[in-house]
C-alpha cells in the first residue's frame, strides 16, 4: 500500500478533485470509511438515478443514521444539484463532515453548481510522486510509464499497455461521450494526439486548429475540456515587463507522462538518456512533482514559464509571494555545463530580478554555484524549495564562477 502525501482534514468538509485513476476512492476508503460513515458512489446507476431524481432524499438518509459522523459522495459532479442539499446539511448538522470527490469540474462550472461558499475546503490528488513510492521509485519507470496507480498493480509490459489503452478509451467514452462535451468526436480524437505531441510546448491554437480541421476557438475549447476534466493544465507565460517581445501564449501539459506516451503510442518503449524525448519527459516529470508537492504542502505558489520571441526560455517560474521569485531550468543531463545555464544567467543580470533565486535542477549529482545560479540534483532541489524531507546527505555546494 502506497501512503499518499496528501493529508486531508479529518473533521472539516472538503472536495477532493483529481483525474480518473489517481486514487481518490482508494485514499478515502483507506482513511475515512467506518461504521459511522455513509458512502455514496454516484458511478453506481442505482445511486445516481435516485439522487438525480430527488437530491433532497439525502436528507432522509442522513436522518435515518443517528450518530452519523461523515458522508462521502464519490464523483459528485454527476449530480451537481446535490450540492444544494449538502450545503443545507452542513448548515444544519455542524458536526457532520462531508467528503466530496470529483474527476471533472466542467459540469459544476457549467451548471453554476453550489460550491459551498468556502464551507468545504479543496484538495487535489495527483498521480504517484517519487516520495510516495520511496524505495520502489525508479526515475526510468516514471519517465516511461508515468505515475497512475493502476499500472503499478501490473507486472508485465503487455498488461501495462492494455491498462493505458483502456484508460484512454475509457476517458473518451465516459467523460466525452456520456457528458456530450463535444458535438463531433472525430476531431477531438485527432486533437488528443496533437495535445500529446505538443504537451510541454507553447500552444499555438491556430496551428492546432489547422492540424485537426477546426477553428482556433474550437481548438482552445478542447484544451479547456482537458483542464476541466483534470487531464491537463496550462502553464501561463510569466510577464514581468522585462521585455516587450515576451511570449503570451501558455504552455499546456497533460497530467501524466504515461497518458502522453499512450496517446502517442510510444508507451512501453524505453527512453534513452541524452535524447530529446528523454529530456522532455524529465522536464514534464519534475515540473509535475513540483506542482503536486506545492499543492500537498498547501502553498499558494503561482507557476508560469518565461520565454521571449528571441529564444530565451526558462522552464519554470514560481512566484512565492513574500518569499520572492524562483526561476528554474530543468535539465536531464548528468553533467550541467555553461550552455545549459545561459538563459538563467542572462536573466540573473536583470536589475529588476536582483532579489530572485535562480536554480538548475538536473540529474547531475554535483551541487555547484555558477554565478547567481545554483545547480542541484533534482531531489536536492525539491528539498531546497522546502517541498520534501529526505535523509539524503546534502551535497557540498562549491562556488564556481
């Protein structure tokens, strides 16, 4: 059993969002189910039909259970109107905790659903992280297969491939067809492949639209569908007003490397260090780790990337509020050179960024300070950001100009 790093409240009501297959139900069943818990799974037809027809019937079910301490509703987005009833019960049963899981925010947004006005906190569950897997963690496995819990239960590559084949078709069937999110499924199917091809790249909505035969606005709406169903996220462009030629289009990342590779039909193909594909996968992996750990640590970090039309680019910018800005270049190399740091070094010379921090996180085990840039092994980098605890002996940092 993998112990998740997310620690939701044991007393306060909360939403738990996350893509299908990230382990929301397993986490809730492991930590929150008991004799004094009412568990409702809206993926079961009998539960869905009853509560969709009469959401207020939940009031009677709660009243019939004296001593009830907790109500769990799995996939609450299936019946958005149920949240009005939950709101009423929270107001009238102060000691009753509600746990509401969801794999899609689209129906809640679209229907103007009652999100309980702060009466329920919000958490997000991500695929497995390196610190959750501990001694079972392998960087190569994570880059080739991603972190979805389901594939860790399988031993053979053939079974893992079948898992991802089922996962991608399940998404099309359940999230797109059943909820009727698009009128014509064919261009959206083409879009999923293009989204995987461009995952981690700056999005050009016009080009994506041309590639799949739809208008740019439709292509942008497809990306929004992936965001709303928690299968992807935008990384906006950082705009500190340093240069007029800064890019403004976002980058877009699918939520899991394994899903990216499944859509590209490269799942299970070994990645070779030093290749472009390996570098992209490592960047995706580490960026996802940083964002997930920040969420689990309940930080209010704001993430973006920096790029100019002239070609200067930094993979990740973190606005940590009072703690300042952090610029991070992510490299998969095991030997960081000056050429890997040229964009960071140029930014570090900007007077307006004199209080910012500059890092290069890589597979190079040597910790080295080069000018204003601190180069760290990626796990040491996570620790330096305060995102993980480790028993690893810190590398000595040497100064190198």
